[in-house]
C-alpha cells in the first residue's frame, strides 16, 4: 500500500510582485521572508495551515508554495472549477499543467486524499500536481494589478489536507472533504423545484405569459407545504431584448409594467416568485467614478467602491421588496474578470482595468459584493449563476454549478448537465444546494432523452427547474412532471454517480438506495425527434 500523502512544510515559497519574482527564505516559527516581504504558515485544527502575507511596500500578484512528493502508482485526480462546470470535469491521471481551482482529490485505488482551501478565501487559489510534487498558487491581484496591502496583514487562505480513509469510497471522501472546507453552508429552508422561463422563451416574455407559466407550474404540484417556484428570467427589465442578458435599471419594461403587481398575482396562483438580475451591469446614468469599463448594454460598475455596493444593495432591496421568494443573480464572474471560467486556467483576470481600491484583492472585493447581495435579499433565497463557487459557499443557498443546458440542443444538456450534476454532487448540502440547471422542454429536444434528465434531477435530491411552454406540453409529459415534482418537493438522499471514475457522463446512479441506469445517447430517440420536426431527409 502506498504511503499516506501529507501536507508538510513546503520545500520553497516564492512571491511575484510587480517588480518580479522573489524567493523567500525560511526563518523561525513558520515565517518566510525576502526583501520586505513576509509569509507565515501557522497550523490550524491539525489538518492544515493558515497562510498570511505582509507586504508593506510592494504590489503583490502571486504567492506560490511547493511541496516535494514523489507520486507512486497511477493515481486519479479530480479538480473543481473556478465558477461553473463546463462539461469537462473528470477523474484524470497526472497532468502537470492542469489547473485545479480551490481544491482537488487524489485517489490511489484504496484511499482518497483531499487538498484545498476553506471556502471564503481572500485570494483566487489553485493547485497543480506533477510527478514530483504539488504546487499551490494564491492569486492576490486587485483586478489587473498587484494588491497594495500597506500595513495590513492579509489572511490569504486556510489550506486543508485530508489523508482519506480506506473505508470510504471516493464519493464519500469528496463529501467529507467538502464539509471540512465549508464550516457553515447555507441551505434553502425546503427542497427547491418549479419553473424557469428561459429555455423556451429565451428572454421573450410578458406579464401575461409569466402568469400562464405560474398557473401551469402550480397545477403540476399537489404539495401544500412546499409550493413550486416560478422564476422570471432575463427579459423583464427595462433594457432587455433578444436574449442579450442586459442589466439595470431594475424596473419592468413595456411588457412588464408593474412588477410588484405581477409578483403578487404569481403568489395568488400558488407559486413562489423568483426573479433574475445582473447586478454589475447598468444602463443608468451613474457617477463616472462608479464605472469600471464600458460594455454592451451599458457600463460595468466597480464594486470596490462603497457607493457602488450601496447602489447594488438598494437595487436588490427594491426587488426583494416586491415580495419575491428567490433572487437569481448572474454574470458577476464575467463582469468582474472579463472571461468565462473555462478560459481562466492559471490567469483568472482578463481585463486591463484594475479596481479603484487597490488595497483589497479581487477575492475580497468579490466577497464584499456577495455579502451585500445576500444581506439585501432579505427572506428570499439566493441562487448564484456565473458566480465563483468557493466565494459563494456559505453565503448563497443555491449555486448554479454548471453552464447552461438547452431547450434547443440535447447534446448541450447531456454535456453540461449530467457531467455537472455528477462531479459537483459532493458539494450539495456541504457548500450549498447544487443546481445543475434546467430541463428545457421544447419540441427541439427528444422527450425520450429529456425524460431521463427529468427523472435523474427529480431523484437526485438537488433542485429541479423545468422550463416548458405550457401550450406544447403533452399529457404524457405533464404526468411525468407531476411525478417528478412530487419527488422533488420532499427531502431526498443525495444521488451518487457510481461510474464517475471512468465515465464523464455517468449512466449508473444510486438514487434513494436503488441503482438506476440511464441511456444518454439514444440515437433512435434523436432520429425520431428530428423526423417529427421536419429535419429528417
């Protein structure tokens, strides 16, 4: 059996400032120093260490720690994503250039070890594993530039290690390590299920259509104690149209003349109203110093400024005041860093612009924004979409853990949805409620395949959102959704992907104590659906 894999004292520490790289020298009591720079490592809870930085005179960009650990055997490695999954999560062998954001798991055939940072760190943290050891990097930049800490000591992150137990499966070990990383997860008061209009309307909707959606979703649920949600996605706000995902001001457009009245009418149908917003983008006339950069649809605000945070707070409080039960906020990753998670790799920041307050890291500024949204939402549950996973945990009840599924193309739902559901399932109940995204029920997607996705979501214990045009839903589909809602409305055990070690789209699942198999590539179903839609030649 292979020797236990430990985090010990690093073999070396380097810091990159705006002037270049600096090799630190180990001193006493866990301190490492070089030319006015200081890093300290102090033990926490016997399983990790707190990493702190002092740099009174320098603008710091990166901190790198290196441990020498010869790899034995043929371990499998599972990493996380910066924000959402993009259909590419998997157990793989050693890939030295592979960036593993926030944490990773290492399975040697008998034991699964975990390496990571506690949720809510003050840096963007990632790991890399090669044949000779492990490298940890903390990105402490403030936008495009190094952070200027001055006299402040920064708690960069709390690094954790779990050696694993031979009695645990990799899935059980992943769940345990996620619990270690997030001490205070925030979960919804009840299981989450219901409707979302995006994957059939794609931003083209109205007051009357949302009410029709609400009545339909309400009719599909018989649970009196836990009513379904109906989420109004993008397209309701003043500056919207064509699926552009524009931002504020957060007042209704001509098709949504009175949002407070609509929310009240939705509640009368028996649903919990939810609403979408993009908090950092606005077309409003705001002070010039608030604007970080111009963008399509308006300007992106600088959340390092107290006045901008107050503006976001007031916007969220306005929507919460309408009586919503759920706030879905979107695009903070893209608006803060200028790129999607799948292109970030070791360079999360893609924008030239820094923040006006350079005394705080991007992670600290992001955390302040997320806390503001969470506080301003009041009693409404919050779902973060395109938000940083490790910075959302413990603040938002629900996390959109994968990129968009589709109401137009089954392959995207299979690729994004099933992969995300499986590989981020250990985060459900340990970080937040894990939402792998909707069932897009349209004529463009084969029902034989969509029905399997519906059944997996309903029996997984995770949120179930259905996006369906009431006018096209068949009686068979209606019965299936009723059954699914009946399951999803009640607490369920977390489903476990049984073949996730060797299948990026797991087909064997343990659901409520029973093994269930799915066929995600039913060619006959796809061809039949194409023929029915006039595509068959």
